[in-house]
C-alpha cells in the first residue's frame, strides 16, 4: 500500500512541477499530509464565494396578460405548484393553458376581466452600489411588466428598470435599500488567459449557484457590438446577468451568452467586459439611454490579398465600402476604397474595431483619422455625429397562424408588416420568429431581419423559404442580417462543418 502511495505521489509531484507549481517532496509523507500539500496547489473558492455571494441577486420577471391568453402550456402543468416547479428548475416561464369561457351565472353579464400577472422568466444580477443599483443583462428584463429582485437573505424587492441597452446586452435596475452588499469592480484589461474565475447566478432558478473555470480567450469577436470574454465556466439558462469574478473578488464581466448546439452548457461561455458595461451603466443611470457616435460609413475587412495589392505591409484597418451621403465621413473628405488605420490615435486592427471606437466617441467630437489611400498615409479630420437609437420591429397583433416548421437553415420567418417596413425604411425582408439548428449556431436570433440570401434579395417570407429549399444541403451560405441599425453578412454552415 505504501509503495502504491509513493508512486502516486511521485507522479503527482512530477505533474505539478511541469505545471510550475513548487511543492516539497511528497514521498515519505502520510496521506493526510500529502492531501494538505496538494490542496494548496489549487484555488479554494469557499472564502471568495462567501464574500461575494451576498451581492448577487436572483431576478424574476412577470408580464400582465388577460385571462385566457398565453401559449399552449405543458399538459398537467396548469396548477400553481407545477408552474412554480417549472419556473424554478427550468428557468423559464411555462405558459398557462387557455381556460374555456364560463357561462355567466344567473344569466348576468360579467364585468371586464382584470389582467393577471404571470411568470415570464428568471435571471441573475449583482448590486453595484449600496443604495440599490443592480446590473444585469438587457435580455433578462427587456419587455417585462414587473421585475422582482431577491437577495440571498430572502428579502425581495420590486425593482424599477432604469435603462436597457440591447447593443451591449446591459441593463440597470434599481431597488430601494441602504447599506446593501455590493461587488467591487475589476479591470478586464488585466485578465490573463488561463486565469481562474468564478460565476455566481441562478441557473435553472437555483439561486446563488457557484461555478468555476478559467479565462479561455479575451476580446472574442462574436459579431456583436463589443468583444466578449470567453471562459469555460459552466453557465446555463438563469445565469444570464450574473457576475464573472476574479480571485480578488472583483467583477470582471457579466455572464451573457453560451455557445450551444443543445440549448445547454457545452464548455464555452461569454461575458460582457465590466469596463464596457460600467460605461453603458453610467449613461443609463444618468439619462436612461446610451449615446453613441457614428461617422456614416459601411465597412468591410481588409484581406491579405487586398493589403498586398494596395501596398500595405499587412492586413489591417477597415475598408470603406460605402459613404453615407451628407454624413460626417463625406464632409470630412473620406472616399470609398479608403482604409481607416487609426481613429483618434487608436489603431484599427480589424474592421470590427472601428464601430466600437467610434461608438465610444461623444457625438460632436472633432476627430482625427489616419487612412491609406493610393499607396500612402493621409490624415483627415471630421466631426462625429450621433448614432440613432436602435430601431426594432415592433410586436403587433397578428392573426393566429398554424405552427410553422423551421426551414432547412433552422429559421421560422414571417412577413414584415407595412408599419414595420415604414418604420425601418425597408421595401422587403423577412423577420425571424424562431431559430434553431445551423442558424442558431451562427448567432441569429428572433427579431433579426433577413435582407439577402447569398446574392438574392429577400422580398418576403415565402420567397425566402423557397430560396432556402433550393440550396445545396452541404454548402455554406451567407445571409445579410439587419439587427437594429446594423447590417452584417452571417455565414450559416451545415451540420458538422
């Protein structure tokens, strides 16, 4: 038995030495002594969880519906206890079964029916100030009629939504309280790949659940408005809006997204960097909205072939593909074909850097740009304008339609109403109602508007589904997607690619 133990401890010693962990010789120690030594080589999250946990909250949202409204529900889940079970352990509200109309008693007409409050969803958040400001994800609270915040000591508060920013998926809500526990704010720029972090939240409604992992990558470009922190921390439905915390007990991100083919955690999760989130939160607290800059250009990536052809030493910058007539770029003298290399001294390494840098610039600011034009650098100046608030297709009353099956890309689409076309200044397109499969993996979501499939403009849902039906099953396609004010080509790859 002792020989086996010495062999195992020798192997453990070798592995820890290769990992750069300095430990005393383990041979000759008792099992209890060896366990104590090896335990010190790994982080202990107990004190960290105890210190930070009280500032993490559970957020549940509700909506008001008229009696009889709602989805199809789950058979046998009509009673309150079953509804609560599904809310707690699956993290999503289960729609109530439509109730049959009852005949009025004694032949008398009943008065107008009162709206009732039904569960909508659950998420997480964390307190950033002692007077009750709470940070969470926009998708956790957006569209809710009521928001309830529950602390670890079981106190529950009715919260007020201060502001929501869908572009960064950040929201601020306020509860009335004093001397509330709060989390310290960290610096995501100091994070290192491989560094230990923990997440605290309410996955599937299980309050104050702690999971751990490491930073997998920084500044991961997911096609959204800002680069995200990638981790392997277990994050599931209900974790959204909860904090990502470093070993110093500081928030470094807001857990926001997962990569999944099943809907559950698959080893990859993403968090909004807390410095970006706090900049957004500050504007939301002051004015209830976020103001961003724009210069009026449509841009694309600079490929290696383009860079070599134009005399650039390497592929960098943002290629201007189109100039908005009368916009800041045109007034500043920019032209289609210019490559923006720097904005206010900040290097633009890839095209996605430009919207983030310009968006963070206060409208009205006189800004300097370095561009590449006809084989040489050129400096230009322009005044940044304000980006219009994000427009989304409004939900309108629609006549009930038969349930649609997803098309081959995993999309259920519908026609835009005339009001939506007018508001969004569109002549055609198809709005996404539901997403699964390949389209979900590509990042599409409900509310997106499909403008083009490969080189074909999309006129309406029927035409789009017809085009999809003619696609080669194993060939990658691209769709031009409009989300808010931004449009982007998104490749959709078949299963297994």
